[in-house]
C-alpha cells in the first residue's frame, strides 16, 4: 500500500466514518494476516489474531499521528499481538492438551504436520518463509519488510527449509 493511498481513508475513519475503516480492513487484511502467520505459524490462530488486530486498530485509531503510515502502524500492532499470543502460556497449554487428546492410531494430515513443523521454527526463520512462500513476496520485498538485506533473507530461507525438512522427517512425513 502506498502512503498516499492510506492517508484519506484513515483521516475519514478517524473522523468516525465506519465504512472508511471497513475499507482499510479490506485493503490491509492480507498484510496483517501474513504478519500474524509469520509469527505464530498457524493459519487458524493468524485469522483470530487478525480480527483482534483490526479491533485494536479501531480502538487506537485516534492515537495514529501520521495517517499516511497506517500500513506500518497496523502491521506493528499485528506483530505485537502475535508475539504476545506466543507468550501466553495458558493458550500454549491448551494447544498442547488438544494435541495430546488426538485419538491414537489416527494419522494426522500433511497440512497438520506442516503446521506443527512451521510452528516449531524460530520466529526469525518462520517470518521470511511465510512471507516468501505463502504470500508469494519476492526476497527483496521480504527483506524490506523485515528491514534486512536480501542476502540475509536468502540465508534464513535456506536455514528454514533445512529445519523444516528435518522437523517433517522426524514426524515421518519426509524421507
């Protein structure tokens, strides 16, 4: 999103125009979702977090001093929400209990195994992997988003691929 693109709808939303904020949600949902997914590694959690991010954004919209920076602002809220989600021990405990309750003898699907493996990757490897492969962004775009060099992103992608293969192999999905 360009900065000029965001400014007018943000100003309208700050004046109470709910339709303008609805349009901002539509325009920025993908970037918020991918930010959350890059941090938490689970699509369902990322969807829930994305909704929370936009509610928080609406509540705090009056605090945004530079309307043209809405994309960066809402993305930072998304990242913070996702990181806080990971720190929430109670939710992690619930997830662990849910996994333990899976019926024995039932083989998990490849997507569940991939989700689990993705969730085990360190944040600094998971984010570039999600942005590049799941969102289809170029390495240069990912590097700009993460404020890193393209060579650093390439290196992290290689490390992420290697760790992901190892995790999947441990789970029996890859030979």
